[in-house]
């Protein structure tokens, strides 16, 4: 269990047994704390495995279920299509199994993140069916950042590993240096390309870098988030903050973007718990002029509410947003 956790692989337990007796035995062996979302009851295992997967906000193909009863394995597969299954004979070779290769995580950060999710699930149950109220009391904070190259390893991992909340599914080369070169070339080839990443935290803990986007010409070339933020409204909130750019959604995603959450606060850095900016205190900035000013508004959106009024070409015509200019001019002519 410890070795798996140090690889970023999260373990759960599904057992037909008495909960307290099983827990006491695992505590005695010092491994209880290495499990999340345990399901221990005299109940069908297929349904219990399904509950574990749903609670952990995972996809069945990302889960390996090991059991010594072939009937339990087939039942679990019936409830969870795509689930990976195996008998206990696989256990001695798990450390060498490519499916359990994982990624070095000596601090067991991923386990800690799932412990946070476990606590949130428990608190959400106490609140009842009003998930909106639970989210409001969670104190969710996001921050926008633009030093992508400084955080490239994490962003590279997000681009190539996310699925459920990856709306664009454009992958980079697996080799990190090749991916860097690909990203730089891709970004520099199109004028009006902007990129950024999103940090997230709430009163339960810090989730780190959870999202990444690349926008160009009012559309999203990349738009993706970690499943850590599933059901928090982060992807909807960020999409609205970016001005609702067009997204050509690729494959299946588990979220729609229409609703604008009112329970999220933008801060300078979600890692810093001491500074907070309420939505009401955010100034509105109107940026008028040529379209190249969009490069400036990209960086303003993270801290301010922005309105863009740019000149732009359309089928040989130059389109000018003159209504506000006329209004401002007339305002200057009025007597005080």
C-alpha cells in the first residue's frame, strides 16, 4: 500500500465484511490510512465498486479491481463497463506491472488530495441535496497565472492525462522537451494567442494547478481541468471569465459550461490564504481601441471585470464600436 501511494496510485477497499472488525484489523496492520472511500458491508460488490468510482470521481477504465471470486469480478465489470479486473495472483508482480507504474510521489500528495475529497463528500452528505449551498460554504478560490514555462511539467501532465474535463483533447508529445518546443511553436504561429493556468483552493485544502487554456481568435485551442475540481464549477467560471470563447468539444466530457457559478472568488494567488478579493470589489475596466489591445485585456481578466470595445475587420468592412464614444462625447458637452 505504501509503495503504491508513493507512486501516486490511490487505493480503496471493497469487502463483504463487518465494517468495524475489518477496520480494526487494517488499523492493527498500520495500513488503514492508505485507503480512501472504503466500502465494507454485506452487500453486492458490483454496486459498492461503482460507489467507490463515483465518489472518487474517476472513470472505470482507470480503476483496477482485484478479487479472489470470479463472480465478484464479473459482477463489478457488469456494473462498471471498462473496469480492469484481476485475481490475487497478480499481487506479487504489481510493482512491475505497467498499469501500476504511476508517477513518483514520495510525499503522497495524491493520497492527501483524495483524503480531502473524501472529507468533502462526507460534508456534502450532511448538507443534504442542496449542493449549491455546500459549494457556497466551501470558500472556493481561483487565481489566474501566465508563467506557463515555469510550471510546464505539471501543465504537460494535465494536457496529456486529463479526460473527463478536457474539452479539446489536443495532446502534446510525451517527451517534455519536445512538448515545450511544440507548445512554443504552436503559440507563436498564431497572432492573438494567449495561454494561462488556473490554481484552485478551498477551505478543505489546496489543489494546486488544476486547469490550463490557450485561446486564439475568441476560441479555445486548449481548455482542460483536472478531475480534482469536478463538480466545483471551476470550468464554467473560468469560461465565463475568458469571455465565453468558442470551444469545439472533442469526445465526451462530464460537464456543460452554461451556468455561471456565484460561489467562486478570484484572488491573486490561490496558494495564499491571507488575501482575498470579493466579486463586488472588482473594478470594471472598459478597453477601447484597436484589436491588438486584446493582449492587454487577457492579463486584466484575472483581476478585473473587463469590457472590450475593439475595431475589427469583417468582410472588407472596418467595424467600429462608436455608440459608447458618442455617448461619452455628448456627456462632455452637457453643462455641469
